[in-house]
């Protein structure tokens, strides 16, 4: 089976998690299963991985990729924000490691029908779970006010041209020319003066990011989900988080600092003073990895821990 998912920072994830035989690991965003596969191979049996993802297509692809590991893998279609409910259902206490690979996967970007890419013609969808009943990107782009669109693009995309882009989006939808991903990319490109286009990324990158975050409510409950996951670690267990834009990275950084300072989770120690980023070799092979940032923390053994 052809696998379209290319995991990011795999060597760095393994070096940080240090998976071991007999360990139990939780992959909260299993995607195409690349990181889970690497963990299972590195540790060997009887290491086990529980993989969670809200995208049913991701679960299907991960099942195909990880099927050879048999009952060492359990895949669950869920949102990691539901961890408080899932803890007892999945028996998640006492984990050796937890991994979060946030954002959109290459599996999703590469599928034109998902509408995540500005370079591939597709519907304005962008939903990670198309069966959830949540509104797609087209609904937001056609129904939200110009002011609300500008706020989303500015806050979630950190786009300085947000107000002008929102104005052009409203104009395009009135004219009936805002139906596909390429329509949106063209509108954004025209809205930003040519001399102000970013040098290293497509002019529509930040706007697509912002709309995707809004569609999937990616920042809602992120901090609570991460904190709950950290609380599931046994002494010596580690949590690794890969983020792809500054908003997510900021949440992770501040949460780890808070947990380490206040002891909200006993004995948390930050392992990464600065985020770990992909090597030049990796970004050359997989350009989508270039914005990845890895942060990690560990639950230290406390007096009284067994």
C-alpha cells in the first residue's frame, strides 16, 4: 500500500522518548502511523502503542501501516481533547511516553478532496473529521463577516494583510468566484501587494493555516489536552510535542514552564531549553518539515514513587 504520510523529526522523537521493550506509549495524533511504527520498531516487543486520531482516513491508513504489529497496537478514532473521558476507557495510566504531532499531515495535504492545499485544486473543506458535521472552510468563508474573517486571519495566521485579504474574500464570494482551494489562493495572492509577498512561502500559506485552525478549532482545549497527557506519565516517562506554527509552540512552551514551576504535574522537568528543529537534510527531503519544532518534558521520579 502506498503511504503518503511522511513523519517529521523521527530520529529526534526516538532519541527523546527512548522507547523500550515493555513500554506503553500514547500517540495522540497518530496520522499515517509513521511515528508509531518507528517507536514499535525501535523498542521491539512487547512494547505497545495506543494511537488516537480524529480523522477516520488517518486511522484507516495507520491500520494498514501498523497491521504487522498485531495486538501491540491499538487505534482509536477520537480527539485527544477527550483524554479525560478516555483515560478509564483505554486504561491509559502509567505511560512511558506520549507523543503529539500537531497540525495537518502530509496524508491530508496530499489528498485534493480534503482541501488543505493551496497548490492543488480541491473543495474548500479543510476538516480533519469530515464526518463530524462541523462546518467546512467554504461555509466559514461565505458566511462570516469581513471583520470576523480578518480577525481569524490575523490571529491564527499572524498575517499583517488580514484586513485586506478579508475584504477581497468578501468581494470574491459576492461575485461567485470563491469555490475551490485555488480560488482562495488566487484571492489572497491578489490581495497582498506583490512587493510584500513572503520570500520563502506561498502568499496564501498564512491564510490557509488560519482558516484550517478555525475550521478544526485546533487551539481550543490544546493546553488542557497536553496537561492531561503529561499527567498520565509514570516516573521517568516523557512527553514530546511537535508543532508547526508559533501559536501552537507558544502554548506548549508556556505549559511546560508552568508545569515545571508550579508542580501541577509532580516532578515535571523540561528537556528542551530551545525547540529542536529538523536538519537541513530532512527539510531537503521533506520541505513540509521545515517549520517543525519539537519540545519535550519528563516526569522525574519523586520521593515515594515506586
